[in-house]
C-alpha cells in the first residue's frame, strides 16, 4: 500500500470517527433538551399564564403566547398575599434555621466522627431514626410540648430545634457532616493538638474551614426546605401576622374554588379580576 493510499485511508477513518462523534453528541444534547423541557414545562406554563388576561384563559387558541401581556396580575397577587409582610417572615425563619443547622449539625457530626464516648452508637441510631421517621408521626407530642411552653403562634418551634441538631431534616445534615469528617486524616488534628489547640479551637480553626462542601449543601438545602415548608408552620402558627408565604397560597386557591356568584361579588367589591392567572403570578412570587 502506497503512502498516498495510507493517508487517504487515514483521513477517511478520521472523518468517520468525527462524524460518529458528532452524531453521538447531537443525540446526547437532544436527549438533554428533551429532559430539560420536561422539568421546565411547569415553570414555563406558570410564567405564560401569569401574563395572560382573563379572556386569554378561556380562549382555546391561546396556548403559549398571550394576546396581550398584562402585568396587573402580579400587582394583584402582591397585594392579596400581603407579600411585603409575609416574605419577611420567611426570611427570618429561613435565615435563623439555616444558621442553626449549619452550626449545630456540623458540631454534632464532628463529634460523632472524631470522638469516642459512652452511648455513641445508640445516639447515632437515634440520628438515623430522625431521618427515617417523618415529623407527621410525632407531631402530636411536639404540638403538646410547644403548647405547654407557650411557643405556639411564634417562630420558636421552627427555629430553636435547629440549634440543637433537630428541626427539619436535622438528622440528614448530621449524617452528612459525620461522613465528611470521617474521611479527613487524623494527622491534622494531631498537629493542631501539638500546637496547643483545644477541641473547640481545632474544630473551629482547622476542621470547619475544610468542610466548605457540606456547609454549602447544608445551607442551600436547609434554606430551600424551610422556605417551601408548609406542614409545620401550618400546625404551629395560626395567627395571620406570623403566616409564611407557602401558607397563603392554599387560601388563594380556596377562594378561586368558591362558587362563581360569591367570587363575582367579591371581585366587584374589590374591583379586581380574581382568576388562575393571578394564582400563577402568586406562585411565581413565592
């Protein structure tokens, strides 16, 4: 076989490999786009419907693009939800609970990973049970306990347990930090001990700065889960002044599902159009 023939054959095989790679990547990206559309479809529908007028909602020809973009739905939702007041309730609870989880769960996970003490295995079994047993199972004794302490209609039942490694999914965060600290070498703590660092100082100055990844995971998940939590705030808080944003949405849906003549009277008195578009705007604000 001549050199020219070899070069030609090599170019053809290279072109075939490039073509095959291009086809595989094209199919892969097509699959990713299809999967992403499945996840994004509810958000796209929510945003599109929130910009529709009352006529567009009942027009079967209007599906993706509203005939006229209207922003009044967001103004109505903002006022109906008392967004400015309730969003601060969410911010206070989420910030305090996230801080409590990151501090207490990291310290507890570090103790489980690095220290030996009596009853350690039993306590860790209780932590695993915290992950397995849902809060709905123990909500009655918790409600009775917080009622005796006069914590109902306050943020204390949502915030205080997080500073003791409890609260919403606290067991998962303790397990997360324990597994991370167990993977770190013991020589770092021994070096800190030689330099005169005590247990707390070693944890705060050496170990905690290395736990950036679990701290980020704990912070993000705790923030998101507390922001979207509906069950516990709905049980412990009944005073309107302490309501959270997710607790307001069901009230709006209930108002929409009332009888039509009742809704018309309410809307005529308030001078607004209460429809599904306004609910989509409220959901988007949340």
